[in-house]
C-alpha cells in the first residue's frame, strides 16, 4: 500500500504580531510530489505561514511536521538548516560574487567530484549549462530564476517553499519559466508549497489550492473544485470578475429580472446574492420581447441597454444597465462584438452556473 504520510503537514498554526492575529489556526497537508498553492490577497498571512514552515519565524501555537515527525511546536524547534526545506523567493537572492556554478554548488557537501556532478546535472536540467562561468549581473531575470531553482534543488530538499518566485518576470517569460519549474520539481518528487496572490498562477501550477483570507484558510481543494464550487461570494470573485444579482427569499424563491430562482435552504426574508461569471451571461439575439416566456426553471430573458463594449483580444466585454432594477451586468462574448452604447439587447443566464449565497450581516 502506498505511504499516505504527508511530506509536509502543519496543524493549527497561529501567529500574533502586536496583538493582531496574522495566522489563525491554519492547517494543511502536502504529499510527496504534490504542488499546493497558498493563495490569497496581500496581507492575508501567506508569507508568514511560509516563514514559520521554513523556521525563520516561530509560531505561537501549532505544529509543523515533515514525514510525520514534529520539527516545530511550542516546545521544540528545529533550526532552518535541519529541516530539509528549500526556499525560493521573488528576488532570487543569488550571491553576486559567485558564478552560476558557484551559486548552485554553494553549501553542497561531499567530494569536489560529487559536488561538480550535481551542479552539472542541475544546470543541464534548467538549460543553463552554457552559462556556468557567468555572474548574476550578466543574466536576465528568467536566467536568474533558473539558477535560483537549481541552487534550491541542489541539496535535494524534501520540500520546496516558493514565495511569489515569478512575480518579477514578464508574462510570456513567466509562463515558460513556471512550466519548466513545475516539470523539474515533479521529476524530483519534491513536495511544493507555493505562495501567490495570482489566481491564474495557482490554477496553472497547483494540484491543490488553499485559499486564504484574514489569516485563515477559507477553502481548499483541487483547482476545478475551488473554481466551480466557491464557498462564498468573495471566493468566487477572487478567481474572476463576477456579476451579482440581489434578491430576497420568499417561499424558497427569489424574484429577479431573469424570473424566479429556486433557493432552498434559506428562510423567508433572507437577502441573497446570486453570483454568475460574465462568460455565463449570454446575449439572446432572437429575443423580440414578445411571445411566450420559458418556464421559471429555465429562466426568462431580461432586457438591458449597452453602456460600454471593449475588445479584449479573443473576446469582447459588454456592460449592460438592466431595465429591471438599473443594475450593471457584464457579459463576455467570443470574437469581436462591439454594440454601440444605447443598444438594447436581451440577456439570458446559465442557471447551472449560478452560485447562491446568503448576504453576510
């Protein structure tokens, strides 16, 4: 049977600075070869959690385990160099006075031949063997990132902690470097915990996402599940633009411009938000405003007036002011469709793509 012991586990980590709770009961598990992204806005406690795992900060409560063994709790703390954890940060932190080979080999143990073999192996893997004798100031940002990755992997850490390591790269280079980094980490069987505030990066790299807010993990799971079953309105909004349709529950129904929504499980009088992403709001070009309506289960078309239309490359973003209540909704449509402001159109929504949340008090 396959060993199910997590490579990295943290249990109920809590950290307080000057009376303010920065990390509040955070728990997560990362298996060997798994990439987990700790995702959230700036200031939510992601980097503090990473520093505690690395051993450069100390939790006030909770436990850090590697392969089931406690390496840090309130009574015991293994120093950073004894944790078999690699670190990568956004500034790369290369030694300016050492060559590429010198940076990768720094701190490696063993004979000169063994060290040289490991350095060569890693530089080959990151496609930097032709720059062995170059110095950091002679490298591009992408090249520096590759060297930083090779250096972090050189001592064969069981765990890699990555704090916004790609944020300094331009978008096209970032995608290439992220893919190459992920391939190498997977090949090494390293457990990876990546901190980022970019949902696209988390979706691209992670096997599992832990969404963090105000010091807590509010939702965790596979990217598909996090995106398609958000725990609340804020979680949905973190991954994309959203439209919010307000309503109130009466007899398990909420009245909207698109007909009555079935919202079971909410008491009468409960204000609710119906959340739908712009790509699931479609323009009904055949709707004339007359004739029989679809059933309430299918929804009904609603009329809106175009206020703005923008070309976004592979799609267009069209904003509407709705006749029903004056609210503004956004729809993304494929290709080039740029109706003039003032144009009246009918809209439909994908009810199976809507999320219903009670409004927080």
